[in-house]
């Protein structure tokens, strides 16, 4: 599987991350699992909680061909469409792929679809460990107690690391790309500045908006445009033949397709994450990483501004079995529309 995965990422990986986020897509493949009254890590009980997920391929008789792909920021199971397919890294002809969608995705329990008293800005705090536990219950409902791998991008990578710490023997291996095991202070501040862009618009009304706050999304889009693609990508003007303004407008339009409170809730989840906060580690990320016994394929992007490669280089030294393969790219983790992709220097 590792060879298939690396080959698939060779040219397409960093052009798949669309924080000019995809509009929510309804499809017949999506399923919903009821968690009932779900007790969060915070102690708050989320009533009638639901997790959305999709499956691809067939579960074999021994249930030994399962791969879990947890979703990433602002995305749903379609975020892994480029990896799933005949002859691709995750091949439904060989693997049974379960793609779960995080809380606050817009399909799983989220600020936008949860009734009071937890609607909108009143939605409770969610942790990465809450998402892992919800996914574990989905797998359990399918009769799955072990997986070949947990494969995750961005916040999906955070979940992959968390699986390896919380459930050391559940997966044979993890694949974490463009994501780290902890959100470090600079990342916390970056996310806070993004949240500030959304909340500064008077139309946001402290999250109690009647219609999407347009000025807020314009500021939000400008913020993401400066981070999702690398400085070098912008310096070389690789957005052409579009103008830089058109590129920002495209990112803003994509972001505006989703709910502002959902974005903020997931950003808060992202900000708070530290695999070292797993019970028994006292906040020590290094100790938590040292506890991982399964092989880790760790693939940061060389120009990622969300999860800088230096953070991944710091973490790798505490992993017992790690293959560290940085992804060469000028695109950070940003998606570039096909018509603007350069043939060289990418």
C-alpha cells in the first residue's frame, strides 16, 4: 500500500487541498450513524449526535482489508476522492475504505444542523479525540475492530496520530500527510486571526446571523489566500492566467459555500489539539509520540504554512518507526485550478 500511496501523491497531493473549500455535496454514498447521547471529552453531552461517513469497496470475510480515512478541515469524504479509485492509492478492488466526516463538517453533528440549546455559536467544544471515538463507534457498527491503516490529511493527520496513541494496536500503520500531532502556538494564532476575520463583520451577529455574512467571508477568503499557497508560489505569479484578485475571489466563493459557525467550530478543534493531552501523558507531546509503536509514513509539504515542515521535523525524532518523506511543492497545501497549473516548478 505504501508504494501505491507515495506514487499517487507524487504529482497530485498538494493540488487537492481546497481551502477554497468544496461546497457540501449530497450523494447516495453517504451514510449516517447515530451515536445517541454522546459524551464529549469536555463532559458535555451532545444529544442525538450523528456521524456521517462513506464506504468504498467490499469488506472481506476476515475483515482484514479496512482502511480508515478521517476527514480534514472544511471538507467531507469527497476530500479523498483523488486517492480512492481503481489503481489508486486506496483501491476499492483491494481495500474496504471507510471515510468518516468530522463533527462540524455540515453533515455530521455541526453548529449548522444541531437544534438548541447547541445551535450555531452555542455548539459545544469538540476535540480530535471526540472525533476518533465517534469514528471508532462507526467502525464497531460495521464489525471492524482492526484496520490496515489510518490515512489522514491535515486535521485527518491529527486524527491518525491520535488513533496511534489512543488505540495503539488498532491500526497496522498510519499515514499522516500535511498535518502534525499537535497544533503549535503559531498555528493557534493563525487560526485565531482567521476567526477574527469572520467575526469582525457586524452581520456575523456573534454567530446568530440570519444570512451568510458576506463581508466576513471576503475577509476570510483573503486570509486563507495568503496561507494556503506558498510565498514562492505567489512570487512566481503561478496564479496566471488568472489575476491575483481572481484567485482570491475564487477561494472566497468556495469558502462561502459552507457555514461560518461550522468553520469556527472546526478551527477551535484544530487550535486545541495536542496528542499529548491524551490521558496518561500530561500534555507531553513527545511522550505521546514515543508511545507509538506502529510504522508511520510521515509526509509534510515542504512549503506548508499551516503545518510547517519544521514542526514535522521536530516530531519525527520521537517516532520509533518513521519514514519521513517531505513532498516537494511550491503550492503549500493549496489547490490550484487545472488551467493555472504550471508545467514546471510545481
